[in-house]
C-alpha cells in the first residue's frame, strides 16, 4: 500500500490481507465492521469510545 499521485494504491493481495486483519479486529478486538480510507492510511474505528482505532498506514 502506498500513496501515489492518483491516491492510495493497494494491490489485491494487500487488500485481502487488510480485510483479514480487519475481520480479526471485529471478532477479537472490538473493531467495527467498516473501514475509512484516507489519503495515506486506512482506519478501523473501535466499537467503544474508550479504546483506540486501528490504523493501517501506507509506505511513504
């Protein structure tokens, strides 16, 4: 995953790995079932106010 002039570039294999990690966060670590795609990162919010979101950052 990296930032390009067109936006965040994620290969299909990286996307599959990201989704597998996100699903594990939902099942075992209070992650919610959706992701936010931003300029250079993907965020998976926490289901509760008192825990931290999980961030997947792009290579620079």
